[in-house]
């Protein structure tokens, strides 16, 4: 067995024979899922930071003693018409 050389996954050129068996479709799918997950996390972080900034702004306004920190919109006044009898 002096002439035999076990390849252990390599062909005669020294490159891996597993390179052709890579499942690029699955790899692309996993990369897409990872990118979507990172995008969702980034959007969540931005949303939380904006909510914290709005809360801090409201707290500063209230601590300064102002009473008009939050605008409350009232529905427009409507005149009630009574039926003529």
C-alpha cells in the first residue's frame, strides 16, 4: 500500500470534492432569513429609541410645570337640531 494515498475528500488537484455539492439555494435562503431578521431587529431598535425620546421629551415638559405638553383634540362642536313640532 505504499502507492495508495487516501484522499479524504480531496481529488488529485488538491481541491475539495465537496465544493460542487454546496447547496447554494439553501445557503441563499439562510442568508435571506438572516438579513430579514437583522432588518426587523434594526427597525425595532429605531422604534424603541424614538419612543424613549418622545417619553423623555414629555417628562421634561411635565417636570417644567407646563400643562400643555400633550395636545388633546376635541371633536368639532355640532349644533343639535330639535325637530319642529
